[in-house]
């Protein structure tokens, strides 16, 4: 649906961004994402767009919105009861469109931040005849299949993704692998899909001359089964390597037990805000991304932008970023392969330096905010012209 849109209330152009289901500004703050995620939209504002966030927050989101004064924030639960039942929240979520109908009517474009929760954006598009961009940082159905989720979950993901991809005017994905999968799995015209890799603030995430923590390895991310952290901990046990884990997640207690069981030298550093990560990355000679699969992992991209030597597993979402022994090392997901790669790069300073330089060059060529903004604005222009 490509339409000529006019806003009767003003001459401005406005994009309404629907947050991922159950995600609020408070969630972004808790995960250290707040400053990073709002930076893109500040750039769009500077280019003449107005921005509205539709969040799954409450009055606390209104207070947090003071930190981004140019962006209008509408928390869906600021005046409504938020059920503790996930099933009930899912069931009632389509009716929340009525709360924001005035804002949607005044919108030029609608956009999802992720695919999960996109049914509200699709309903808004259908009710108010607005162009819709379905943006996904990763393809959810691929993740569900590879993580061997239940048949019920697979069915839900298939239905949600099918609805979003078929109804959206444009689909934005981070990798060509995601695009090819969507074309084949959902029979979507490839011209409808735009590849726009995750962006990095390369002026913030850049190499600095600081003393490295020798024989130290850094991981940043969620503590989930997908990240393969159990094998990573077992990989460094019995070596001189020390692993620092930044983040949190449902597996933290089981990971702590594995550390005690193996005697591995591991420290849990907790959550770190995104704008404090550059100084952290630069302290380490090696960053590791040991996942079973990824989309377009921001922490790996950030480490590469800082010129850190990286080790990643040879899986979907990582092997398209790392060329083995050029801008990092690729390894298997098993304990033996991870140990071999980490020991090699930790003891080879020349390899650290050469791959770190190439990693930084890769980010400058493919993952800058400026490039992302230009792609985003090009999509907007296509849909409203």
C-alpha cells in the first residue's frame, strides 16, 4: 500500500514506532539500550521527521521520556490496568489500538521495532490506511526452528511472521540470509525486502590506547540457551584464560553452578549501559560470540568497531560478519573448538592486531549510523512519494 499522505494537523512528517510486545522504555533502560536505541530517531528528527513511540509501559515511561524530549512517548498502560497474565495481555493487545487511534490517524508512516507484537501495527495499518514498515532485527521463525521450540510456539511464530510480511509495505531485515529465507518460506517478493544491517556509532565505539587485560576474554549479551555460554565456560576451564561476562538472563544461576563445578576463572560483571561499553571493550584483547545462532549481533559489531580481536562461532548470523583469520576467528560451537580458537588468538598478538584492524574497517564499510539513516529515509521516501 503506497499512498500519498497528508497530515491535516501540520505539514510535518511523522513516523509512529510500535515497540516489541511487552517492551517499554523501562525495559530499554534496564537492558542498557536506552541511549543507543533513541539515537537513530534523533537523527531522523534532525532530518525533518517527527517521532512517536508506542510502548508497553506505564507512568514510569512518561518520566523516562523526559530524557528524549523531542520524541513523543505514549505508554499503553499509563491509565489502564496491566494484567499479570501474559495470555490475557496478548488477548487484549489488539484493543489497545483504540487508545492511540488519534496518533495513528495523524501519522505519515507506521513502523514495528521488531516482528513480535507486529499484529497491533498491522491492525492500525488496516484500520487507518497507513503505510507500514515491518522491521526485524532477526527472523523469529528461523530462531524458533533452530532452538527447537515447541510445535505450538512454531505455529504462533509462523502466523505472526506471515501476517507481518504479507501485510507490510516494506520489510527491513539485517542480513541477506534473513531476506532469502523470507522469500522462500513465505513466498514474498524480494523487491519488498530491504537489507539494512544494525548500525554502530563508530565515533563512540572506536579503538583507544589503553592497557589490555592480558589473557582475559569478554562476552556481552543475554544469558540464554541461544548464547551457548555453558560450552564457553567449559572451554576456558583448565586454561590460564579469565572470562568476564556482562549481562543477565534466566541462566545466570545455572552458569554460576557450572563455574563452581569446573573451577573456570569467570567473573559476572552485571549489566553495563550501552554508552559505557566502549571503554569496557577496549580493555580486552579478545571478545567472544559463542552463540548457536544469531541475527545481526550488536555486541559483536560494537567489539569489532572498537578494533577488538573477535572469536565467533561458524553459525547463521555470525559467519556473514567474520571472515576467518581476516577480521576474526570462526570456531565450532563445541567446547574443544572454542577452546582452541580462544587459546590461539589469546597467545598470538600479531593475529589480534591484524584481525582487530580489519574488524574496524569492516564496520566502517558496512555498519555506520549514517548509512543506516540514509537507507531508512530512502524507504520512507518510497512509501510517501
